[in-house]
């Protein structure tokens, strides 16, 4: 049933606030939306406004979309320089290069509304949802000052500079006329709504992402800054305010835009106040019914990682009724002074999921009262976003095995049928080498070698991920490089601005790099500033092996390694998160495994013993790589190419197409649109 009064104009063009961003008119008309078909938007919006259509709203504090390399909108006016990725510095043990060169990019900065893995997962989820043609909305916040711009320096580590961009001129981002209002304590705050459309790969379907923004003229100067910085951690008050804007503001935004949503999906506990906003309008005996419309994904594997908001501060943000409901559902036994958002979300949702099999076990141990509603659905990555051109071309050439791998990534498993095809193996190696040459060229001042073993560690510099593990004993590393073969090691990753331990790790890495300055003939170590999805893509495609050494069981899933296996890049990893269910053939697994009952209580970081087993594993890996690089029979029958094949086969499972299908069976129960 399509409401008759809704036409193209009222549904789409009429919603846009052209007076706020006049230049949009140049890029949007009834046929063309920044180089994409406007028709797909109008058709999907019509379907989403159909009240009969079952649909989901997916709430997340962050969304990592990657418009610099996937779903890139075209613009008829020159890109505003403020929205380009800034040049960044490289810190290496070849300091003279660092002084004279930086990495120059002439590319759009990726929409700066994410900090790391949680956001990238949310972005990849929306892309796979679009490809699956599910009726779906995303709800998030427009962070006017992004997350942080990382600057690093020797002896100091990381400095988090302010990030600046201009939403009005960002291709594809559209301000709407609609406003929603809410109270932060006694102050009334108005929120502008924005939309950003995620197109399916065939460009025939979209998922609208609704973004909330407090930077409007009618707010007080303080009110305008509430949606400035993602995870602004100046105080508890800020954390609560940002969560209220997402949860309460999000529900009101959906209503103000005329959508009727069936399932509210909370990606992390951050959005738990969405339940409070809906429940407050209903008598408590209807809450069970409301809960059936809530689902929750928990990403936090340790008790200490859950959001606990002090009641003494909640009072200044929530009204009495909101506080009452929050306490009713979110008070932990023995701690009436705080509201635990994980508990609130678990109590509000009728179904909850952990993000890997292993994380499912950990979560059930932590929340024994909720075991029945918890299920593990392993994370994934959007294969079309993270696959390199050279691998995509290879898959296309071997049509018989890979078939329609773009629509159905499970087909990637058929690579196993090519395990003894020498021609294929040679082409696979060549596709990898092409990616590696791209990386070498991108970082050309640092003179990386195409045939030298290259490994990357790139992720958030959180303590449990143990950033500097591979540099624990540089003497040992030198010894391996001299005896087995030379090494190139690339680091990237930001620390959360409040995470002193993380910042210290970066400082430590830089110091170790400096200490290797005389050794660059056989060992090169680089630290790339300002890690983001753009840099991430270059690394996951171009290196020979992907290093992942979190302390089990703290990594709920992890996803960067999944991006690497899709490109045939083997893992050097501890057994944690997704790796625990990926099997042995995708690389070398090493290190400490948590004992039963010890889960999440570790105080010992096992640095020394795990560094030792990392070196043993690395030694073996460099050996295998050397055989592969030598080519001929030792390559064709060696273990390396076999690992590459098993990696790509694994990507048939570790992708968001498979993941959203599981979500759909377990919670959403959506019917794809025609
Ligand atoms: C994929 C990705 C992550 C997630 O990495 P983990 O493996 O989960 O640590 C973080 N940041 C960026 C920029 C990414 O692209």
C-alpha cells in the first residue's frame, strides 16, 4: 500500500534543506544523485513509508563508511579541500626520509563519524543490508569534529589534534528540513537531521542513514557543541548526553520522518535509551510487548568494558521518568549508584547477540540470567568494499569456480577446487604481488622491497591488543632478520584520547623504531600516522601477513584480519575472537590461551611468553615466505600458497552478507524488497 499523496517531490526532494546547502542543487535532481540513480532512493523511500512493510532501524554511535574507495559519490563542483584526507607523517628507522617526505593523498576523507572496528562493522552491515534489499534504516550522529586527527612525535607518542571537516560540502550528505527536540536537563536542544544513502552494489536499492546534529543556530553555544566529537570523554555528563541524543533523539527522528519501525536494533549499549523513550509512553504491563521489538548486539567481552553511568550525573540529563525506567532495567545487584547500559540493553531486548562463537561463551558466563536470549553471530566484513581490484579480477577470470561471488560471497569457498591448479596458483601470487607493488609505490620514499617479507599490525592501540609485542625483544627480531630473511614491519593505529596506556604504547613503538636506525639493511619498521579505513585498505591488501596479537579472551571478534584473508593474506595471530573458529590453515596461530573460569579476569598480560612464541612463529613464517618468493616448485607445492587459498576460502564465511542473513533469521525476519 503506497500512500497516494507521496510523490517523488514529497518523499525525497522536498525533505532536503537546499537553503542550508545551496550547492546541493548542482548534484541532485530527479534523475541523478551525485552520480547515482535518484530513482533507487525514491523507490526505496516509497517502500519504507509503506506501513505494511516490516522494517528495522539500526542504531549505532558510529558508522565507518568508506566513500573514498567504495560507493564514491561524484560531484560536479570541486571537492572542498577541508574534506580531503590530510597528508600524514611516517615514522621509520630511516629518519632522513621521514623529515623530507610525507604521504600525500588527493582523496576524500572518509566520512569522519567513526573511530574504529565498531563503526566499520556498522558501515559494512548497512552495505550488506542494502545488497540484500532489506527494508532498513540506520540511525547515528553527525560528529561535527569527527573523532580525532592523530599526530605522533618521538618522546611524546600520540597527540590528538582537532579534526575539521565541512558536512555541508561533503558529497552525498544531505541536510533535511526536519528538526527534533529533546531536553538535556532543563535545556531544550534542537537537532537537525541529515541523510546519507548507502547504495546496493547494483545501485537499485538504498539504506538511508539518518544522522542527528545539534549544531544549529537556535541552540545555545554549548548546545551546539553536543555532537562535536565522537566519544568526547571530558566527563560522565558528556557520555550520558551523547547516549541520550542517540537513543531518544533517534527514536524521535524516525517518527518525525514518517517511518514506522518494527525492530529497533541497538548496536552496542550506547543506544539503550531508545527503549526508555518508547517505554515511557506505555504502561509497564505493555513493556514485554515493546521488548519483543528490541534487539541488541554486545561487542564488549570484559565486565569492566561496560558503560556504567552514575545516577548522580544521570539526574542532570534525564527527566524523572527516564531515570526511573533506566534504573528499573539497568541497576546491577549491589550497585544502586549507577545504571549499567549493557544490562539495560539486555533487559530491554528480547534477543541479544555476541559477535563470535567464543564471545558467545564469554557473554553467557557474564550474564547467566540472559543465557536463553544470547546467541553468537560472528562478525564479518563487506567483501565488495575490502577486496582489491587485482583479486576481484582473478575471481572474475575463474568464473566456473567463483560464479556470482559479488552477490554470493560464499562462492569464494570454491577456491578449494583450485588447490592443485598450477596456473591458478601462479595467477593468485601475481594478484598479490600487484597489491604489494601498490603498497610499495604508495610508500616509495621509504624504499620498501617487493620481495621482502612484510607484515602489518594496524588497529586501535588498546592495551589488550598488545601493540608493541613484536618489538618486545628487538635483538631477537634482528637475529631472525639476519638468519632467516629480511623483514619489513608496518604499524598503524590510534589510541583513544583518554587511553594513557595506549598512548604510551605508541611512544614505546616509536622509541624502538628509532633504536633500529642502524639496522635498516635487513629490517625496516614504519609507523603510519592517522590510521583510518583509507590506510587500512592499502595495508590489508598489500602486506604478506597480518599480525593480530590480542590477549585472549579480550578480542570479541576483530575484523581487520578478515579484510586481509579476503585478499589472500595469511594471519599471524593469537587464538581469539574470529580466529578461534577459522581453522589452522589460514596462517600461524600462537600464544597464550585463557583457561576456563579465568575468562575476562586476566591481570597478567603474558607479554614475555607470548613474545617468545611470536618470534618462533615469525621465524617459521619468514622461512615459508622465502620458499614462496623463490618461485617454481617450492612455491607451487609449498605451504604458503596453500595458506593463501585457505584464507580466501575462509572469506566465504567471514563476510557481512553471511552475517546479515544470520541476523535476519535470528531477529529481523525481513522480506527482501522486489
Ligand atoms: C577494520 C578496521 C578496524 C578493526 O580492526 P580490528 O581487527 O577489529 O582491531 C579498525 N579500524 C579501522 C580503520 C578498520 O578499517
